[in-house]
C-alpha cells in the first residue's frame, strides 16, 4: 500500500510518501510544500493545492493520511491552517483518493507507543522505523512521514479485525 502522509500547515506542508507491504516500510520520497510569507492568501492556498496535486500525480498513493487540526491559542494561525487543510482535502477528493484523519495523540501512539511523546521522540522513531540516516527536515516533513506510518499501523489493525470478525 502506498500512503501519502500530510502534516497541514500554511507556511510549510510536510509530505511523506511510503510503501507498506507486509510488515515492511520503504520510503518513496518526502518533501515540503512551502508558501511565501506575506503573499496573498489565495496564492498561498493555490500553491498548497498545486503542490499536493503534484505529489499525488507523481507518486500515485492509494490514500492520504492527514493530521486533524489541533486548535492552538492563535486564532489567526488556526484559521489559516484550517484553510490550508481544506485545500489539501479538496486535492485528495479531486484526485479520487480516500482520506484518513488522525489526531496528534493517535500519531504519537502509533509511532512511539505513547500518546504524550515529545516531538523529538516521534522524529527519532520515524528515522528508526524508516531506516533513515537522519531526521527529515523541516520538522513538518518528519510529521508527514509519521502520519503515513500511523495510517499503515491503523490500516493493519483494521484489516486484522475484519479478518477475525472482531
């Protein structure tokens, strides 16, 4: 199964593409879609949409795993990230892909085994699980890969439940 994991953002969208076959992970690619600070809102959103569409067209994932919006105290930032997340979901739907959403707690639980793990612990586990030489930068890219790993683990559990009628 090929999975595109996306950590939504307004300035930086972290993307990671992995293949998950059996119990094995292999990294296909990872990168960030970035937008220029101070640019017009609609142009930044179009850049995000186009960047995600390019990732989908290039790597042809079977599905997309996206982080659910975590509300922080800065309402302006939350709204901007929500708008970015909206164009990411639109790109996925327009390309005919299923979207799976995960909370930060679910991602940490799936990758580290502890829902309250620190960001550096998640990054170290992404590096280890995917057998990378270094932690992907910027941090958002490691988060995109973590989302893909989370979906792979969640999909596997769902498949086992179906198999055993649990």
